[in-house]
């Protein structure tokens, strides 16, 4: 049965890499409750990202023509600002989780502090970020 979520809150499976005490690599899946993007929000977000990329690459498609330290610093600053915006989006759109445990094996309660700690872990940030986009589009991203 299909469940329509008009409020845009959806649990979505997120799979992350794991390593046990013996060094065995595996993966684990937990559910993240997202406030997904609406279709119009996705279109606006895509247009904004496209505009930013075009301004970086240039109309000729020849890549950024960086000729000074100041231009390079400006590009770095703009890139960092876009990354912070992405982090801020996640902080506002991740509303909870299920099946995520802490070091002690006990369920990790959802809180802003725990969310920030989880997102600060690079191996978790990427899959959670991808999960938001997958959930918003209703399909798993292809590698």
C-alpha cells in the first residue's frame, strides 16, 4: 500500500559503513525521519545550484579562470558557504531516527546535540545527506 505524506515527513533507510572490533568492514542501516523537499523546493534548489556552478565554470565551460590569490580565496569562501548551507539544511530537515545506537549499544536519543555529533562524522554525513535527496525524490540514488 502506498502512503502519501502530505506534511512531507518520511522515514527513509540510510545505510552506513561499519567496522567492528576485529576490523571487519560491514554496513548497517537505520531509519531517518526527514522533512523532505517538495517538488517546487527541489526545482528551486536545482536552479540555484546550477546558477552557482555556471558562475564558477563560466559560460564557455572552460573552468574557473583563477588568476590571483584573492580569486582563489573567494572561490574557497563561496564553496565553504555552500557546504555550511547544506549542513544547515540537514539540521532543519532531519527530525528523528530509529535503530541508531550509541557506543554502549543503547538507542541514541534524537536531539539537536546528537544530530550535530552524528553529522560531524564524515562517514555518516554523506549517507544522511544522500538519504534526504533520495527520500525527496522517492528513489535510491545510483552510484
